[in-house]
C-alpha cells in the first residue's frame, strides 16, 4: 500500500563519509576502470542495520549456527555510462548448508516495497527458508536508493512525524491545499538531498544490478525468489535477460498490465476485500466479535471511528495523536497478514474507548518508524522508485474526478489510495512508462503464485503476469488464502510446489490450486 514517508537527511560531515564507507552505503564517486563482473566480494560479519535499513541489532546466526555475511558490490551509478562513476550495493548471504556437490548456486531474494531492505529482511525470515538453503546460498540486497545502498534521503525524523500527522484525505479546499503543499515540500526535499541518485533508481536499473550480481556470485543463470514488488523486478529482469533466467518464483504478484491509477484502484478493492474477510472471520467466532455484531456492523463502526478521528484525533503514542490517516494506515498494515488480525481487533477495541496506541504502532510499522523515533528510508525509496518507473502524473482535479469510483471500490480505503496518486505530481524526474514490460520469450519457466485474499497485490495480477511473460514461461499456481503472499503462510501445498521447482526443477501443473 502506498505510504508517503521519508528518511532523515544527514549532514555530509567527515564522520558521515567514514560511516558510509564502513557500512557500504554511500557512492564514492570512483570511476570504473575495470570489468565489474570480475570484482571479488569481501564477505565479512554483518554490522548492525543502519538507520535507513530500520536499525536494530546485527543479525543472529541461524539455528544450525550458520553466520550471516555481508559485502559490498560495485555497480555503475548510470547504466548508460557503465564505465563512469560507481556506487556500492549492500549484499547479505548465508551459505548453503547441504552437501557441497548438491549446491545449485545463489538464490537471490527481493521482498518488495519497493524500498524494502533485503539485508535486514532476509535474516528476519531466514529460518523460513531453511529447506531452500539445503541447495542454495541465500542472498539478498538493498537495491539502489534503499537502506545501505546509497539511500534516498528526504525529510528528517522530526519532519516525518509531522508529515504523517497530515490529513491525507482532504475534505475541503484548505485541507487539499495543505496536502499538495506537503507533497511538494517532500518531493523538493528528496531533490535537495538526493538529486544525484533520483534519475538512477528505476526498476530497470535494479534489474541490471541483479544481472551483474549474478555474474559476480558466479552463476550462469539467476535463481530468484521475488515477493510483491520483487515480482515486478523479476519480470523486468526476465524481459531484459530472458536467457539468463534460471529457476524463479514470483509470489504476491504485481499486475504488470496496470498503470499507477489502475494499481491504486485495484488495491482499494483488495484492501476492502481483506477487511470484509477479517470482519467475516471475527463475527464467525464462537465468542462475540468485540468490534461488531455483523460484517456490516464492523464496517460501519470502523467508518464512524475514522470519521470521528477526522474531526478529533485521540491519544496515540505520546506526544503523537492517532489521526484518521494514521488509523487508516494501521488498519491496512494489519490486513497484510492473518496473523495480525488479532492485533487489529485489539486496536479497534482500544480506539473505540479512546486509546489509539495499538493502531499507532501498526501505522508506525507501515511507515518504517522504529520505537526510538527513527525512520527507515522505505517511503523515500518507495516514492523515488515508483515515480522513476511510472510515467503518469495526476493532479488534484484529476483525483477529485476519480473519487466516486475509488469510493465505490472501497468506502474505507478509497479516498486514501486515490489521493496517494498525487505523490509523483511534482517529482523532479520523469517516469519511464505506463507499466513495466515483462515479456520474456525464451525464458525458463517461472512459477507465478497468486493469493485469492491478497490485499496489496490482488489475485488477478498473477494471471496477467503469466499472460505478459509469454507462452511457455509463466506457470500459475493459485493459493486460496488470506494476507499478502503465499509461501510464508506455511501452506504445505504451496511450499511443496516452490521446493519442488527451486530444488528439483519440477514445475507444478499449470492451474494448480492450493487451499
């Protein structure tokens, strides 16, 4: 779900330069005077995540004692000038744990966003991929503009706290003007602090980085696991390098046939469906649902809560209040996984009683804010990459004309997602295309998994990805579940299909359904 957030822009002091060098984050501007495919990665113990990556401790070893290792790969700043200045891209890996003669290669993960740090996400889910590590090194990375890979920087933490308190669903001319001013100010801050990077963070740039990574890691083909936006990145890679595609899985599939507006409208429908599914689950429990007596009652009570918060916010996490916008974001965050539904129930119960703490925690998670008040750069990167990719630019008048259809798609999320379309209006870099080209004739089979209850990447996108990849490439599998994605649901049928393909090269029958 789009979340207009940003990261602290640190002053360029000698200390910052030194830290960037130690943490592999800043482009050093050095020229590429050699063949980057022949570079040797210096794998070392991983440092604690940077603020831009979300902070926290260094990754712990896996249960079998395997250590996480980190390295920096040099890549061209500008792929149109591959012999020009270079930047450093942060990588992480855990070596394959099985017999050496069974190792296939490196399995590269992208967990989505765009703007998510793979260097912090892969260790967080490392145990979930233990079966895959029997034959692969598990590898992920911070894409350019993300985390430690020359992060795009916009507003500082204090400014971001204020930014996220704004009304993102304006009801009158004054609120509309304030939203547009804040958006313009955010975009201007990105240009001020990250002007050098903004033209070079498109998905095509990241795809070229992955092909360089494949070669540096020593693989003839790219073995890949893409989730959410990672499926778009994987599709663009397949289009650019079809002969280099190895075994690949796309899970929680971005619809490659949609432009930015269509994608936002699709998400409005997807999050509304997920909310309805949550409500139905709650009222079907043996005990009374504490947030409503029926699906309609749950919907109506949430709508009343948001209307009340628009008029008068309630205490959240001191000194911040829970606003209508923050509550909407918190509800959306809880719909990403069925495991979070219990927290949504608790958060709504509290909010009905005037306590917004749980919904605020969920909203902070969506926006990349840690408990200590520091923000990762996920939203700065998200906006930068999306605006570099998406050609359409929507003004306020256009959005207002589209509000009826968005509200029809979702009474709860429609306004929020419609007004999110103005985030690129004043962006300093032109967008590349209406939608990504993922046609990949001649590529190896790609397992494409769609979840019927997915709020963020609606199920229909999986079928369209299969069609767009081309005949004989995409193999569709349907998971009848809830939440964003399928593999991490722990569904045995889904995991058996993924393992069968990635480990043994056996694709499931097209049209397989798991439930």
